[in-house]
């Protein structure tokens, strides 16, 4: 296997010059750079990443810790982060926690043992002890929280304005005449779940509608949860005229329950949800959804993390990037039915 010294000899330059060409550091003239690149191609030279990491103290690897890779929102986010990382010559390793804090601790320890240069983290709920996150930061590993914030720990973060997105959807339903709008929420300990509930309550308050605790329902951000809660709501003596689901997985469950009960959507009940996923155009009826820029969240998070790693962010204060959502109105919402 050819070495960096072989490349230097073939190109007629020093080992240091080859190193500068490989890393993009230093100033190398055009002619010498072209000779080095030609030698690399001729010899099919591949740098040794382990040897390089020992010298530079960087592995050019990032870890992405996500909560539920089966939720289509996260693959879009990870793809954005991966594209941004590759553009800057970093590799992204993605692991899943299933929203379990013990698994989060385990996979973070595994990634840190492999000396990743930084971490992207969708923090798990119900974590009263977040010492593993603080320990990573104290150990000098940059960390960016994505989609959710880390409670009690100051970290860089990239997320969407959740409350604003829910208010947009609620105002749309209220303009259609709905007053009895059920809310399907998730774990109160999740920062994005709290923000979405606040958006729901704020929209009702501004419209002068008193919230009904009986139609404020909580499960988790999974399809079965939305399905179960919607069936319970629709079988009550006084069902809601509209349902807003806290994410697309719960929204899909809600639509499934509505169809199984033989209800017409939106003629008898309207359904809207947070998150707009790639397959929405094949779901019937096409769902009204709050679209958050998942791919861009991933790109911005990876760029921020690499900027931290490379010392391009000078301030020690946590950087908080909040992106705007968009409401996409489709066929699953309509005027309030006459009853």
C-alpha cells in the first residue's frame, strides 16, 4: 500500500507539501499541487485516517443521535446533516435511541469512545439525570441539540418555531368555523411538545375559545398513540369537529382511526397535523400539515457543529437557530359540519 512518502517522491516534493495538499492547509503553488494530485491518482493513494487523527487530534467523524429513525422526519434531517458534513469532508455516524435515556447514554459513550469530533443530539424525554450530556461538553466535545432542546444545559441548538406552526394550523381551523378542536400531544417533558401545546392554547385564547380539558389528549409521537386517542375521542357523546395532531405519526394514526370508524374527512371531522412528510400526497385525503424544513435543520445543525469544531464560532454563548414553519392546506380540513 503506497504511503505519503511514496507520493512525495513521485511528485518530487516534500512530505509536508503532500500533507498541505491533502489537508488544504498552507500555501502550495498550482504546479506542485497538480503534481501531487497526479501522484495520488497514479499510486491510488488513500490517507490513513487513524494515523491522521493521532496527529491532528481529529477523526473527521460526527455522531448523530436521533430518537426514532422510523419516523420519516428524522431521515430527512439526517440526510441534510450528512450532505453538509460530506461537503466539509466529515463522515456522519447515525444511531437511534427509541427515546430511551439509558440507550442515549450507551450510544453517546460508544461514539465518544470512537473519538467523534462532535455530536448532533435529539435528546430523549424523562431524563432527570443528564450528566452524560454535561460530561461530553465538559470533556471538550461540541454538541448541537436538534429538534428539541436539552433541558437544564446550555447547548447550541437548531429547531423550528413549534408554537408558531401550531398557531398557524389552529387559526386555519378556527377560520373554518371550528371551536371544538381536539389536541393530540406528546410527553410534556419534551421541549417541542410543550411549545406545540402552548401554540394550541394561545390560538384558542386569541380566538376567545375556552379550552376543554376533555379533548386535550396525551400519548407519544407514534402512530398507534394517535390512532388510540382519536378512536376514544370520536366515540364520545360530544366528539370534536376537528383534530390537531402533534406530529405526522400521530396524524397518520388519527386518519386511520377516522376511516375505520366510517367518518368522512373533512365532511364530518377535520384533521390537521404537525410535520409534512414525503408520502403525504398519496394519503387520502391529502393531509393539511405544518411543514418544518427537516433537511435544512440537518444542514444548519451540521454546519454549526463543524464551525464549533473548527473554531469558527468565537462566542462561548450557545447559538440558538430557530427556523420558520409553513402551513400547507390540503383536503383533510374543511368547514365545521352542521350537527
